[in-house]
């Protein structure tokens, strides 16, 4: 009975997300490790950033992106949805309230369940989390909801294509106590201390735990890149929207860049 209910839920959600027409879906034999560009907050749409919407995802996907970073927040009923923050809301809505209203009256909001369905529909995409919270109790709520949603929808295998961004070292153990994810990044925007020794300590700690370090492009230097590479890690920079700048970083040996509007590093502007 439970299996039947799960199948019905999945079918309904796929219909709501709109499974791609054959001509719109082009499978790419690549993965997170071969991608040079990450769609920031799903990707830009109509010149707008941070929508984290279905339309932004489709815009990025149809232009060749296969790795997408998403912003996650908890609703008032402790459900994970995609939004950068609640600053423009008078109060934190329930998941039902959030999902029924269009973003900027135009774009379709997404839940973490929708993301799991996208991973099912598009087997060549990867998701990087930006889960916002640093408080232990909220981190636990977030990742429990993610894992429980995957189990409820029978989509646990899709968790293999999540790359989890960490903000501090203890966050690794908190998440691992809930579920073992295969891939972690350490983003420095919470932990950055303008201190090379501290940066190197993070790289050393992460040598056997991380796939890479994420850094604001304004703090980038070749010395930091070398420190990352010395510990067999990759360096990612955010947020880069200038194609010439992006090419320069990649030529240096930076593994990838997060971008709102660049989908193809070879595109001409």
C-alpha cells in the first residue's frame, strides 16, 4: 500500500513539474567533477537572480548547465523549500503558502521534494546545497527533512547527486550523523578570516572529507589555489558573471565557477 501511495505521489509531482519533451532533453555524459560552471541559485532567468525557480532551472538546463546550486530555508512547518531568505516576507509562511504563490508573480517556487523529482527526471544533473543555517538544531531539521523526503518518495538513490556545502568543520559530523553523503564542499563565506594559515588548516582537515573549497572571487589568489591543490582538493569561485573573468580563473586552474548567467564557458558575448 505504501509503495502504491509513493508511486502516485511521484506521478503527480512529475506531472506538476512537467517532464521534458524528448527534443528538450539532451543527456550529457558528464558529472559534477567534469562541470566547470554551476548555476547559482538555480540560474538567472529574464535577467533576474536568486529565484531558485523551476523556470530558472529549465533556462540553465536548456543552455547546457548540469550542476545547480540551490538556496534552502525552512518554512514555518519545518519543510525545506528553495529561497535565498525570508527578508521580503512579513512572516515565514508554511510550505503550502509558499508553494502556491508565484515568485515575482511569474516563477514557480520549488520544494526539496520537487528537487528530488528533478533529479529523477533529469539523471545527468547534480545539486549543490546552500542550506544557510549554522545552528545545530536547524541543520538537523533541514537534513532530516531532505533524507525523509527522499525515503518517502522512494528516491534515496537521488541523494547520491547532492553535493553538500559546509560552513564550519563540526557541520560535517552533524550531517553525517543523519545520512552519509558522498560529496562535500567547504564554503568560506561564513568561516573566512582573511588568514592564510586558517585557510590551509581547513584544506588539511578536508583532504579526506571534501571534494573542494568554495571561495568568494574577491578573495581569490594563486597562493590560495595552490594551497587547495596541495591537499588534492579543487577550488570553486562565486559569483562570476563576466565571461572573460571566468576564463581567466579557469585558465589559472580553478575547477569551476558559480554563475547567474554564464552557461557555456565558450559562449561569445
